[in-house]
């Protein structure tokens, strides 16, 4: 017999009366989540894959290289799930030049990076905000900055909704899912906060990796904001895994697997609400963690090989300069550059920076991509390809 995961309440939105789903508080009960067997096996495999990813990341000369690319890759992918079109290259170009093919979408992706950075800093402070709905509201404020202008309508950044929303469909009556009525949201978020921090006899009965996946579903079901719920819900997984020590830094771009298996991702979320299938969701989620970690290992290996090879090419070239060597070391965190921002990065004069860029272009590390004679833009093309080579899979 399927477990009951909530109940329905009548709610009125846009002149229609709909059945809004109100989830029961976590953890799953009657029966409890079956961790033994397939879930336990999947969790062990996912944890082993995360361990291999952290080892691979340690091989790269600078953790910041890895973190820079992976955080932005996650930002792009989690935003693409919600319909944005900006690519990683669009975002990196926007950061370097304030221009991009998809400027509005790129700005929204950059907002995600800002939201993640803010939340991590707060959690690292001795007196910062705890991992809570209040922290997520502040992250949401940063995520949705400017969204009203871009998308139309007031998205109320950082504010818990006071009206009914719905997911999918063209109107409330044919929606794929109708979240809880607005008056139920504050209490549901308080229950989620409490459960996240609950320990029994000083320990948690659920593995942290599993618990993060359950928290994601509950947040998605509550859908506390007018927009941006999916991105904040996936951000919650990232924050929990780092906060609970599953990973030392947010180097797992889990949204890649969620996007690759997007139909199943939505179906598994729905099956929790309709059938109480927490086990099915958890096994799917853990398989996505394992797959994403394996993809990350492959990317780390490509980056390690590429940067070592390019450094060797530069060091053996007659035109190599100290500034060019320094700029090469900075490129993985700044893979799209202009002469003005190379000047800032190097802390040197424009002629010295220009010479460094020219040397790296001459040996094939940088490639001019704008086609302009002025305000030229250069890309570390091979690095971008190494970072995104797995995006054609699935």
C-alpha cells in the first residue's frame, strides 16, 4: 500500500478552484524510508564517486581553477532546466566583457553564482545565518535580482509567496502540480528547517547524502517563491552537502544529470507526491550524484592534462615572458579575457599585458573570438572544450 505523503486542500487562483497539495513533514513515515538494500547500495556507490572526484580535484594545481569552472557550469545547467538559453561561454563572456549573445539569461546565471557565493560565506561565518529558510530567502533575493525587468511581473525576490502558484500547464486547471496554499507555506518551511537540523541521540538516522535529496523534494513541493524555486531547491542540495561535510567544496554539478534525465527527474518528484515513492526518488537522485561525480572526474583529468601540456609549450617557447606565464596560470579562472582585464589580472601595464596575450595567442593557447580590430576578446578555447565536453552526452 503506498504511503501517504500529504493531503489536498481547495485553493482558488486566477478565478479557478484547484486541489493544492500540502506535504506531510519529513521524514517519510508509515512506512519509514527503506535505506537498507538498493538505497544503501546506491548511496555507497555515490559516496565512492564523490571521493574519487575530490581526489581528482586535488590533482589540479589550483582548487580555485576547479571551483570557478564547476560552479559556473552548475549555474548554467540549473538555469537551463528552467528554460534559460545561455551557455557557459555566454556567461564567461558576460563576466569578462559585460556583453553576451544571451545577455539577460547570462545575467540570471551570474545571479545564481552570486546567490551560492553569498550563502557559502554566511555558513562559513561564526555568526552568519544558519542553513534555514531565512538564508534561502536571502539567496533567492540575489538569484532573482532584475528578474522582474527581464521576465515581466513582480517576482518578489527574497519574499515568501502570499498567493497561490502552480507548476506546468497553461492555467491552474491543467497544471502539472499545484503547491500548497500560501497560508500553509510558513509552517511547512519551519517544519523543513527543524527536520534539517534534527539529530536523534546526537546522530542522524539517515546518511547526509540521502537526507539532502529528501530536503530537495520537500522544498520543491512547498514551492515557497513565485519564481526560482527549482534553482534554489537544487542550490539547497549543494549547500547541505558542503555544510554536512559530504564534500569539501561545491564541485559536483548535479544539475547536469538532472537535465540529462529531465523527464525522469520531474516524474520522480511527482511520484513522491502521488504514490509516496521516496525510494524511487532516492535511488534516482543517488544515481545522478554518481553520474555527475564520474563526469567531474573526467573533466578534472582533461584539465590536468591540458594545463600541464600548455605550460610546457609556453616554457619551451622563445617568446615566453614572465607575464605570459602568470597569465596562463590565471586563465582557468578567467578563460575569456580582454587586454584591459588581463592588465588588471596581472597588475601590470597595458603594453605588458598585451604582449602576454599576444604570446599566448601565438602558441595557440588563446584565440581571438570577436573578429573586431578594437576591444578584442580572447578565449582559452581548449580549456572551455575540456570543461564542456560531456555536455553532448545523454
